[in-house]
């Protein structure tokens, strides 16, 4: 497996029949923490297995500590790792049709509410760092720290590129002007 950059669209690395159409059920159940992009989760189990497959992309949160996508994959290897998490999830809670569901305004609204996301992840981190030393909890805390760093760093540029994709129908070339959030 190589870690090559996605050719404009990471969804192109997903086998055509991988995600079962759900009539929008996963989107209706999408966790508000989910970072905008083509991949997202609806209702998932609470077995905390997603990070086993995609530790840089999946975290647990919300009312029931379900799985959600906190970093959209960009390379073939990253997409394959996310698909590993999706394939192991027994409720079929992962979807890959976010491009047809997110709008530029919805992405901007999510970005405007990132402070709420940060507060939630900080609260999770506080619990996870004071809980027992179970390996899965320590690993989830590592993911929370990664998400917080991403929120404070590269996420804005990634979302600006995603808004470009939604507005232009393609990801931007290097050097192209990106829309504001």
C-alpha cells in the first residue's frame, strides 16, 4: 500500500459498492463533531474500534462516545485505513457521500462553531486522562490531542480547500486562491 496523494478526490479510492445506500439515514444521524468532508458517520456502535484502523481520522465523542471522522483522508493509504474502520463497524454507520450533502455554507457554519467542538474534545480529554490507565482510553486521549492540534492548525486550510471543491467541483491546484470560511 502506497501513501500517494489522492487524485483530486479521495472518494475515487473507494470501491463502487463499498458503502450501502442508506437513503440519508447516516446523514440524519451525523454527529455534530464530524469534520466536513466526503466521509462521515451516522449511528455507530460504542465498541471503540475505529481508531484501531484509522487512528489519525477517527475519534469517539458525543452523548454515547460513538465514532466520528475528525480528519478527512487525503491519500490512498488514509482512505484504506478509514475503510478498514468502516468495514469493521457493525451498524454500517460510515458513509462516503458527504460531497453531495455538505454545502459551502454548512462548512462555514461548522467552522464558526469550532469553539463548541474544541470545548467538547477538551472535556473528553480531561475525562480520558483521569480515567483508568486502560490502553484504549489512553489511545483515545492521544487522538483527542491530535484533533485539538488539527483544529488549531491545518484544519482551516483543509476546509477552505473543501469549500473550493464544493464550489468548483474539484480540489484546488497548488497556488490557487482558496475561499474564506
